[in-house]
């Protein structure tokens, strides 16, 4: 196991070969040093001395008695790799029997291993004979598809050695031979490629008989079984190493088999028939079978030519006993030996499709039963059934056309000149709309509604909601007239209309199929329109008035091209931008609808709920009044008028809007000017303290008595260092002295009071950290005029002041520290007292113990 050396190998002998055959003796070398390609020398010995035959590297190596055979190529070396060659001897003879030695010249650094090997070759006589059937009729067979045939061949051997025969039946289709079935030298049956299933079903068998006969039996022959058949026999012998070796092979052609294919065809190709006619198809079976047989025929129908038999519909069948399945409108008859006729009476449009027939050939067996030998399906035949179309015309007219918007429109679609219609014809209608465009743009038609065969109405996308609301009505006035009515025609309904009358035919299964469509001419619905015009004029009734008086103005409306209009009026005011209540500048005050319903819009002054009035004086004139005007009411006032015309279903439709000229309210006054500021003595406080904030009002200009002034004060806070958040209302004090506070989440509390006619104080009790932020007040002055009417001045906002809340660390920790130190002292003293009492009275115990002398060494008994 630890040694390594050159090893030369030849097969283990003896090698048994047949005279006249070609022999190849392999030789290989391994575990060598030197170049990869090795050389070989072959020598032969009958008894003791070796004679040189051939070498791979020395052309003069061959001895004289082998030079002719080597020169002719009867003996040669065939290299299979760098380290292996084969000695090939063609037409080996008994004189070639003996010992063959294969040698390799050394290329190793050290000599170790073996450099040659010998093998014994034994040449035996040819005892294998292969022959076919002696009958001349077996050389050529003409069969019909589905028939059976048998082929025989004989194979014997007289070899003196113990050999085995390998018999293979082959068929040639084209230029190559294919294996059908083999009986191997090991006694096993082996089907060829593609014959495995037929071998398992028993359609292909190989039987042995007397006189070394091998019989091939083929049942249910198909066209693929046609060709030349031969019997290939090889002789095998088991070698010394236990492996099987083929020593020779012979073959003999037995017979040529031709299979006549059975075809099923339909005599006609594509067929076109008219509805209510008869369809006649013939299925022909092409076969040259001369014996007794019966045919089984089945007719199928399919909507597609690619459908399989499982997807197709079986129409009618006739078994091999000529029994036909029952059908009312379809019949199947046997015309002659190989033709079968299908007749379909009173065809319908639904009978259009593909027809094909399937035929099976049955032959009798010896026991009287019938056996199916072949089955074929024809190519499909296309059948087109043309429907009988009724002849009729369609006429569309408008019985009612609109002259104005919201007038009704009615269209009648009538069927005329009806000819050749049967009782099973039904008519339905479809309505279409096309928008009318003056340009050449392509306009697509839109479906309004259609009817199916059961006269069920199917709605399109256009006008679906109006149809469901009953604004568009579809009806059938008579058997030949269909109607479309638009209750209230709008501008969007203008355009071209047309109808399509569809004819439906009843089929045998009581289903309805559309057979024809006829389209009417278009009818244009159009009326001339003019643009709506609306003019609104506002007039101020009193040229001059002062604050506290009543403001009054009228709005006069005139319109053109509007049918029976009604008007809705809205009063708006454009205030100066300094008005804090409406920063956008425009306020909607009061409105009056077209049904004379008054509504307050953005008028939120609860003290003057009844201070504005809007009323209808005439059909086209409206009057607006504002009682006890305030200075804050200054601005531009307008009338916004909307004209409405009656629409469909009693609804009002908006026609056009109009805006009047502005009427200005301007109060010329030299009253006082108010200023507001916020002050605090201590803007920085600690938690829990009280924060005082003063809102101080100052006046300039004309002095006023305190009883002639009153103020609404509101306090706001912005919880941030910068004014980047929404202000929060803290509390408010109106001019009647009523205080209103907003809801608070913390424990701090608020109080708001008036400490002087022009000073208002806000106190925050028990301040917390969330009470910080910018605080400011908004003051609304009220001034009593000479007539005794209180006038509201514009709101004044003070500049904010920042309130900072800090935490008192000493006060926060003072009481917790004192309580902790006191509790710790009490608990410590109590622990000392308990320990002393326990050691004094409870745990005292007298212990009596014998005193022992301490020594370095101890006695044994004490240990």
C-alpha cells in the first residue's frame, strides 16, 4: 500500500473470439514518470518464444512474418489516449490464437512496478447461423391499420464455448434502424424507445418457439409500424472477470410491412346555408380492409376549430351494431359501406360553427365478440348559417320642439314598410345623441338608452340621473312607434338625435338573437338664444345722516332675455381694513331668496339682531334698512342680485348674476382718540404668587365725561416667546360689567375687574409654569352721542407684555427636608430604645461553663 510503481494492464484472459471477426485488445499504463504520452510494444507467442508484432514508436519493431499484415492494415494499433492503446486484428484466424504481451519502455527515474502484461486469446469457429421464414409470402406484407402481423426468425449456435444469444427485432423507417423489442443475452425482454407502453399493454410481444425460433407479434398496427423488419442476433460470452463480451453479430432482413392508413374525411369543405334550411354532411371512411368489419360513427359540434372532443358537443352517434341515438331534428343514416350522412333540419343561427365526425373500426374475434382496431377523427368543417333578415325602414320625427330653454321635446321613432316578417320577430329601439359642433371636429355618439330583447331599458352614461328622476322619458306608444320625451330641455340637450331599430329572432330554445339593425336619419334640436343681461342700480334715499340714524337704500333690477325671472338679493359691506372682525374687508349682511325668504348671513351683533331689514318693494325693487347706525358700520354697501328662471320639475335655475354700484356710509366726527397699553409692576414672578396686569386706556382730543364712555375689554395670551401661535382668550369684561372666563386646565385662577374708569386689572392667582407668555388686551370703546345713542368705536389692541414664571427652589425643598430630618431622628431614637430594652430585659441569660486551661498541646481524651 505504501509502494508506488508503473502498472501495465490488459484484460483478464482468456479472451474468446470468433474466427473471421475483428478483435481489439486494450492495453493501458498508469503511475508512470516521464512524458504524458507513453509508447507500447506488442508481441505474440504460441508456445514459448515471443514474436514482435507492432510498436507505437519503432517502425522497424515488426518481425518479418507480420510485416505484410501490418502493411495491409489487418493488424494496427489504435491509440485511445496518451496512456492507452488497442491492438486491432481484422479477420482473426485460428493461427492467431496464443498469448499477447503488451510492453512499455521505461521512462521512470527508478525501476519499480511492472512494464508488461500478457493475455491469452482463444479463437473459436463461427457456429452462429441466422435465417428468416422460408415462405415467400412473408417477404412483403400489406396490412390495414389496426391489423396484426407476426414475423419469425431462427438463430442457432454450435460454438464449443458456453455462449448466449441476444436477439433484437428492428424496423427501418428512412435510413436508420430502430429497436422494436429485444431478448437479451441475460434472458430479459427490453422494448425499444417509444415501444414501452405498447409492450406493457401486450400489443408487441417476442415469443420463442421450437427449432430456436424467435417470433415478433404486433397487434393494433399503425402507420408508424410500416417499414423493413430485420432480426439482429449477437453472440455473447462471459469473460474471466465476470463481464459479458459480445464476440460477433449477424442480421437478416425478414419482411417489408406496409400499413394502409384509415382516414375519416367529410366530403364537403366550408358550408353556407340559410336559416330554416337543412344541413347535409357526409362522413367518408377511407380503408382498403377487405374482411368483416363494422364502423362506429359519432358527429360532434364545436364553436371553435381548436376544441377537443371533451369540449365539443355530441350531436348524434351510431354504434357498430348500427344503433342510432335518438334526436328530433337531427338524423344519421348509413349511405354505403364507408359513408355516413348527417342531416340537420330547420337550422338556426346558433348552428353556425364547426362539425367533425369520429369513426372507429371494429372487427370480430374468434370468440364472437367485437374488438376496436382503429379510431380516427376528421378535420372540422366550417358551417355558416345566414339569418333571415326582415326588411323594414325607420323614420324619426320631432312632434314637439323647444323654442326656449326648459320647453319640452318629443321625438317619435317609427317602423315603416315592414316586409317578410314572421311571428317570431321582435323590434327594440336604441336612442343616441351627438353634440352639434359648427366645426369639422369628429363627434362621437353617446348612448342615451337601449332595449334588450325583453324590452328592458338599459341606461347609458349620458343623462342617467335625469332619466332616473323622470326628466327624460322613454316609452312605446304602439307596436311600431317608440318615443323619447325631454320634459325640460336645457342648452346641453341641443344637438343631433337618431334612433336604431333592432330586429330580434326567436330560436328553437326560445332565446332571442339580434338579426338586423336599421338606423334612422338624425333630427337636430336647436333654438336661437341670446345672452342674459342683468342691471342693478343702488340708490341712497337720505343724502346725509349722522350716527344713530337709520341708513336706507333701494336696489332696482332690470333684465333681458330671461323667461319669467325671479331675483335673489344679497347685501354686502366693504369695511376698512382696520376692522378686526372681518380682515378680508367684505361682509355678507343679509339676503333675500327668490322665494322671499330672509336670512341673516354674517351679521353677528346680538344687540342689533333686528337692526337690519331687507324687503321686496316691487317685483324688481328691493329696500335695505339699517337702524341705529354705528361708526363701525362705515363702508361701501352693494346689492348682489341673482336672476333665476324656472327649471324642470318646479326647480329654479340660476341664470345670471349682477352687482350694483356702491353706496358709502361715512361718519364725519371729531370725537376722542383712544390708546391702550398693558403694564405690570412685576412681570417676573415665582410659582404660586399673584400676577397683576393692568390694561390702561388713554384718550386724546375732545374730552368726554366718564358716563359717556364704556369699554369692552378682552385679555389674550400667546404661550410662546415669539408671537407665532394662536392667541388664547383668558377673560373678557363687557361694558355692562359682566365677566366671562374661558375654561382652564391648570390650578391657577383668574380675576378681571375695573379699578378706575380707564383702568382694568387682570390677576392670575397661584401662577403655574404654563401661565407664562405674551399677554395683551383688546379694548372696544363705546361712546354716547349727543342724541343718546351708544356708538361702537373700532377695536384697539395693546402691545403685548411677556409674563415669566420662575420656581422658588428654597421654598420648594424647605418643608420636605424638615419633614425628612424629623422622621429620621424619631425613627433612630426609637430603634436605640428598642435595642436597649431588648438587651436589658428580654435577651439576658446566665451561662455556666467549665473553665479549661489553655495549652499548646491537648490530651487525647479531649480531642
